């Protein structure tokens, strides 16, 4: 489209203008956070949050890493997130394969239970989950938090993978059965590669959600040495004075892993979202 035709379309110009304005509004909190992390706390107290920094310093990031304990909290987040992610994708892909490709009594009921479980607010389940983990001896352990994350994410992952697996042609699976493949081998060598875009999209979402969890971390963990980065950053808030530059710098450092995961998996993420809508 030539520039003349573009400017002759007022609705197109209006649409792009709205997108630019919305994008700038979305970037305001991020830009403010970056500017805050590059200032000193005294500068913020004297001149306010919205003022531009007089001097730029990276001391807040150093303080967040050392005094804020990010060198300890970030590894804890990975210890919790990676096993939770692997277990969630493994178990949900198995259940989704069974619900998508097998006909048995109670198939739809089980599927509805998965879907219904995703609609329960976490706050309602805080006390039962706390009592359950305490009774099982899993309170204040990594495995207690990993198990809860896996259980609560199974419903959503099963729902998406089941719908995606139903789009795979049944003739491919029947041919494999005729050749003597067992169901587990069909799931691993045929179904999983065919659903890789959906699995990658789910891995991106689940990594972000589990890594950024704060609620279950403060409910199920008591020891400071085991807290993930989201709960650990809360310890930087003082009762009377808050070092906002260190808190914001720590929050920005905590977002780096999720941003890197999205950058490396964005091609699969976009493909997984689009293919599921066009197949079938």
C-alpha cells in the first residue's frame, strides 16, 4: 500500500493511532520502574517518583543481588519451577491423550472435572491446602509447593492439550497401532512431536505463572532460605522506610528469566496459539 492510499484511509490511521497510544500507556509502568531502579532512594524521597534521575547508578541492582538475597532466592525459584513444569506437562499430556483419543465411560465427566477445577479461586483453598500439606509432612518443603503447583495447573494444561490432540488425524494413530506400536509409544513418538507447538506455548505460560507465584510461596513456605524470588523480595519492605530503588531493581532482575524463556520459545508460542484455531 502506498503512503497516499494509507493516509486516505482515516479508519486505518485512527486504528494505528489507538495502538500507539495503548502501547505507550502499557510501557509507562515499565519505563517508570527502569528509571526508578537507576536512581538513589534519597533522590526519590526529595524529588518524587516522576522526576527524571539527576544521576544514573547501578548500585540498586548490586544491592538487590547482595542485600536483597536474589543470589539465593532466584535459584530457589528454579528449584520450584522446573520440576513443577516438567511434572505438569508430563501428567497433563498423558491425561489429555487419554481424554482425546479414547472412548470410555466417564470420559466427559473427568474432562468437566478438570475444567471445573480451574474455576476455583486459590484463596478459597488456602486453608484446606495448608492443612493437607501439614498433615502429609510437606509443609515448608520444596516438594509440597511443587506438588500444589502441579495439581493446580493440571486442569488448564489438560484442557488445552486435549482440545489440541483432538485435531490430530486418527488415521496416523491407527496406522501406528497396525504396525504394532503400543499406546505409550504412540503418545511419546507420534502425539508428542505433533503437539510440540501447543506444549511449547503451555511451557511458556506455565513457567511464567509458576515462577511469578507469590500466594502459595508465602502460605506453604516458612523458612527464608527456601523462599522463591517473589516471596523473597517482600522481605525488602521495611516497616517504616522502604528502599524503593532496591525493591524495583530486584523486581526487574526477577523478570529476566521469564523474558528469556519467552524470547527463546516465542516462535512455538505463537504457532501453538494459531494452529489450534485453524486446524480441524
